[in-house]
């Protein structure tokens, strides 16, 4: 993701991001200068500069002609994050009471969205989690997994040789399918599917008992096969 696209995650449009980047690169500029440096048309540049001032990403300098000064990214991004943190607390506290639980098969698409759902499942686990994936995939969640074992929550992993985690139960297999993730938390929710680093990947997420039971049976068979293979090697 480019710097411009990263800025867009903080509520700026593409043109506003381009103008802000130009201000950061060149320093204080007029609207004409900002348009020339950024490649944004002059009319759009003035609109973008006004929006940057409104959004706290730039200030207007005194004098004629009008000059615009960029706000340091740490200050701009920090203010935005502080606002969102306070807003998120209020939204959680004031959310409406759900009339019924969503009991469905849900498709979650996109690498970041899947990672966020998996991380949330790990954060909310109270008793046990079972997780399958390549060593590289599990590394994405190492901090979460380490936190689980610190909280004395049972962690069972099926992964490639080489991945280790103190206090976790690990079954090593050389037949872990690349790009696949499987996660079950407290026997209440399951996440399974493709987790490749692309927007096209998707996973199935559900709290339906039949899917949970099927996934648990699949894990049990995998563990049995791994144990049988290990027993054969010891002979």
C-alpha cells in the first residue's frame, strides 16, 4: 500500500492525500503551488486544501496570498485515532440490544478482514482454541497465542515442523496446506477457509453446531493421523 493509500485510511480522499503529501514534501505552499506539485487541478486543489484544514491535516498561514502549512502526520493521525477510540467506546456502550443471535454461515472476504476476525476470536476465547495453518500463518498470530497460554487457556495447534510455542499443545505435520486456516474457539465459533495475502481470499465463519462438529471431527482425524505417523517412525 502506498503512502497516499495509507493516508486515505485516515479519512482523506485521494486528492486530499496527494495535496497533503505535497505539503509534507515541500512545506508551506499556496493553492497554486500545491496544485502544480501534486498534479491535482487548481480548482480541485483549493477544495482539497479547505478539506485538509477542516479535517485537521493543515493550517492556514496568515498573509496574502494564502499559504497552507501541513500538520505533522504524528499529530494528525494521533488526533484521529484518539477521536476514534473515544467514539468506539461510546458506540459499544450505546449499541442497541440485539433481539436475536445471528445463527448463519457468514462469508468473510479479504486478508485483513479475515485476520481481524481470527484475532477477535482469539481475544474472546475463555477456555480453549484449536488452530491449524502453516508456520508462517501462525506467526501472524503469535502474540495472541502467547497471550492465551499466559492466561492458561488451552491452545492446540496443528502446523508445520519448526513452529514452537511454550505451553501449547502442538502437532507437527508436513502436510499442512498452504494458504488455509482453521480456527475453533471455545467450541462456539469456527473460522475456516483461504487466508492468502489477497483481497480475493475468503473464509466461512459460523456458530452453527453442525459446522463446529464437522470441524472438530476433522481436527480429531488429523491429530490421529499425526500420532499414528509418529508412532510408526518410532518403531
